[in-house]
């Protein structure tokens, strides 16, 4: 089935960054909204690994519209093999570049992509080059802490999540259906 893209749409680059919670949640909110309009979406998660995230279960309900790829090995800062993590992240980036180039989706979410240049896994100029050359009608949403000035300049929308209060500091652990 060939997906018809609106020709009058200006594809946006959005960045959700900062130390506060809600970056992936904001991106998934855009995904949910776009699905309501019948848009095709691809979500690529660069860090998240083996946990059973609620969004993975939701994705199964949209098999024709939502492609969901968990490509990380878990939280890199807790790695048991950083070189393996780097290889997996680079493979995920190559995959993301192909997805954007193929132009079969209305929106591509690059969840936790900002960690790759921050931890020197990938040269940020490669990311910026892909963003500058993306299909003009495609939305690209990027999440993660440490978004650089260059990435934020490239974006059309930047939102910084700022932590003011967090339940973990009160001893409340991550909860199914809220954090994952």
C-alpha cells in the first residue's frame, strides 16, 4: 500500500531535552496524535533495552501505521560492555538514516538520540546532515538530555524539560504505566 503524504506540510524537527522527565512521553504524545490522523510513524529507541515498556504493547495495536524499534541495550551509563553498546548505537543510527531517506513515514521519532553525540559515539555533524537533508514533509522528533546548541539551532521546536520535583527523591520507584 502506497502512503500518500500531504504535499503542503512543512515537516518539523522537534527536540525534547533537559534533565526533567517527560521527553519520551512528549514524543509519544505526538505519535498518538499523528496516529489519530492516519499518519505512518516510525519510533527508534537508541538506549532503552530489555524492559517491557507500555508503549511497545500499544504499538502492537497499530501494525499498519506504527513501526517501533527498540535498538539499545539498556542504560549506557550502567553498561557491562560499552564497546558493544557503541556498536549497537551506530547500527541503530545507520537504520534511522535509512528510514528517513526511504521516506515511508510521516514522522520519525529518534528517542534518546542526543546521548550518542554527547558520549562521543557518533559525530553530531552526521546527525545534523541527515536532519538538513530529510524529506521536506517529514516530521522528526528527537529526545534526550544534553541536546547541543547546534541541534537546537537546527530544530524548529525545542522544549526543555526542567525537573522541579521527582518522586524518586521521595523513595518512589519507577512505576508501570507511568514511567514505563
